[in-house]
C-alpha cells in the first residue's frame, strides 16, 4: 500500500499544480496577436515594396541624361586640338530620343569634319529607330514588366500572410487538442483514484479479495502515465504555438506557464460549404497570371529583336552669333546619319524568341493544371468537412452512450452485481470515445483552415 499512497500523493501535487489560476488565450486573441506583430508581416510588406520600386527603377530608363566631354592634345608647343562636347538626351515613350547639345573645337591639326565656327555649334534633333525598337523596345518592355512586378508584389504579400495564418492557426488548434486530452487523462486518473480508494475500503472490510486492489492500482498507475505523456505533449504544443507570438518591439513573446487555450470548439455551420469565390481573383492565380503577363512582355520584346536595326539621326545646326544662339537656325544647316545592322542568320535572336515562347507555353499549361488541382482540393476538403461533421455528431452520441454504460456498470459494481474488470472496460471505452471526439473536432477545424487558406479567406 506504500506504492499506492506514493502514487496518490505525487499525482495530487501534479494535478494541483496544473489547476492553479490558469489564464485562457482565446482563439480570437491569438489570431489578433499573430497578425499584429509577427515579423513575416513586415517581410510581406517589404516584398510588396520591392515590387513597387521596380516601377521606379524602370522609369529611370526614361530619365533625361546630361553628358559632357573634353579632349585636348599639346605637343612641342603646338596645340594639336581642343574639343568639347556637351549634350542633353531625353528618351520618349514612343522609342525616339530627343537630343540637344553644344560643340566647340579648335586646334592646328583638327580633322576637316571637326572644323566648326569659333563660337561653336548648337544642335537639336532626334534619334529614331525605324526597324527594331520602333513599336517596342527594351525600355518599354522593362517598364511594363515593372508595372506587373508591382502587382505581383502585392499578391505575394497576401500569400505570405495567408501561409502564416494557416501555420499559426493550425498550431493553435493542435494546442487545444493537447489541452483537452490532458483534461480527459485527468478525468481518467480521478476515476481510477476513486475506484482504488473504494476497492481498498472494500478489501479492508473483507467484502472484496485483496487481488482487486492490485488491479485497481495497475489501472491507476497506467492512467497516471497517460496523464504525464499528455502533459508533456501539451507543453510541446505550447512551445510550438508560442513560436508565432511576438511583442510590439519584434521580440519573441513568452507565454506564462499557466496559459491555456480555450476549451470550446467552434461549431461549423453548413453554409461553410457554400463559400463563393472567383478563382481568377484569388492571390494564388493572380500570382500565376502576373508571371504569364511578364512572359508575354518578354516574348513581345524577343519578337521585336528579330527585326533589323535601322536608326535615323537628324540634328538642326545653329551658330551662336553674339547673344543669339539661334540666328543662323535653318533647315539647310543639319547633320544627318543612319545606321543599319542585321545578323545574317539570326540564330541567337531566333533561339531567344523560341525559348521565350516555350516558357510562356509552359506557364500557360501550369495555369490550367493549377486550376484543376485547386478545384480538386476544394472539393476534397468540402467532402471531408461534410463527412467529419457527421462523424462529430455521431461521436458525440457515442460519448453519451458510453458514459451511460460506464455509469450503469459502476452502479452494478457498487451493488455487487458486476466486476472490476467490466467497470474498467466500460470506462476505457468511454475515455477512448472522448479522445476520438477531440481528434475529430480538431481535424475538422484544421480542414476548415485549409479550405480558408485555399481561397485566402483569413
């Protein structure tokens, strides 16, 4: 009996410790804290901002640019040349580049084409691509892709938060499962403890054989071990749940040791299976669509590169006279140039175009398969939720019936009409039914989270 008393004392202390002034962390409070301070929230907004800055970066290709150069050569007391050139270029949205500048040259050994009036020459004109780059060019391609990148960044922000919510909220319900299993284990220990005390009293009064005490003690010890295991599992799930909690200063939050989750499980209404959504508007498919859009822009630019390069440059020239820089401005004073270039075989360009086309084709195929997979997952989860709701109701009845059988068997045992073995068997069936109900309800909640994750409904 010393072993029996030792177990009772230890377990009483353990149960008393676990029952001291508990603080309840409700599901709603937990969701609020996770979605308020978790570092992934800042990461998600950073991803969105990175996408937004791509547009500003691409606009930089249309920024005006100023350039200036000076070259001078002197040798043996002779000034061979002194040449300076300054220019301002303004890229436009239609492929042409406006250009203006001023040249000043002097020297004893200038090339004839470099001779200009001593006051220098002003010029203004345009550089225009007539072949490759007329309808579409790299600058416009990058700008379009940058606009799409901004939209993609916003979508990726939603997906990051969506993934965080699924992981964190699932962890909470696993915490609830562990907590409720501890409660069931405690109930089992308490029932075994009461029966052990009653059996010991009957043995002391000579109403039962002493061997009944051994059986009752074994049941008590076995359930005590189950309680210790359940408590350890509860501590581990508490740590995993705590992983998603952070303070306002982005420091890991520590749950007080007496913090427990809510005990109640939300009852899922039937209308959850009638969720309405537009597939193409979901972030998951918007992400895929934007990537396809980027590939379409890339394909358009690769197609443009199959054209020959033909660039035209035309500048009006004017000689500064006194304070008037444009007195000599005339259409008869100009500088004209044209450059043409085309690879004879176009192997590089044709290969790049084909690669871009195949990438786009693969991305389009991915969209079709993702939509099919998505529909399958949605329907599968709805079927599981519907089935598990029915299982939940049936299991609740099973718990009630098994408890009635256990209570009836206990009454028969107390009146001498049943055995300790039968009471234990009824009790094990009752406790197992409660554990099964908890597992069904938690799995139901996790499946609901998965359904919300698919349609981004957190």
